[in-house]
């Protein structure tokens, strides 16, 4: 049959795109929480932990999160920040999220300083779980009926 003779096409591209982005955000958020958990596991007593403030400060966040608000004085009672920074967000046709710490001294612990080589806890946490990202994205897109 020819177009216009009993057929009506309804474009659902934007709806499908919105659903895929939603699935990617959910999958990436779950992945970030695993990276966060692994990074925290690396910082243990004897490996950079004195009060635990740096370990508790590690968390996933949206790309617009105000990391400076996390900077607190090291204290055994500092807050656990797991999952408090918001989810990844869509920006310029990409889904973006962050994992880190807002403590002034956190990156010195991560990257090192002087003769100290650093613990590289976020990088190593990422490496530990990076192979799980495709499955997490697929899982969340499947939940939305996209796969």
C-alpha cells in the first residue's frame, strides 16, 4: 500500500529518547553508587583513615553539585554522604555525573603530595566495577521497556 492510503505514522522518537535517557540516568546512578562503595572500601584504617571523614565524604553527585559544601573539619562524627549529591543529569546530549569528595585535603589523599604517592581510591574504585556499567544500563533500559 502507498503512504496516505490507510496508514498513519506517529513519530515517537522524542518519547523513546526521553525513556532511554531516564534509563541511562538510573543505570549510571547505580554504577556510581558501586564506585562510591568500592572507593570507600579502599580507605580503611592504615590506608589513610584517621577519623574516617575522608571516607565518609566520598559520594556520587550531579554535575552541578556544590562540592564546597562538603568541606568539614576531620571529626569522627562527620556525616556519611552516600548518595546525597543527586543523580547524573543530561547535558548537551550526554548523561553526566560525578564521584568525589568536597574536602579540601581529599585530592591530596587521592593523588598524593610530596613523597606520598596517594591512594587513588576513586580511580581504583572505578576500575574495580567498570565492567558492570553496560549491564546496569541495560537493566534500567529493560525496566522501562526499551530493550
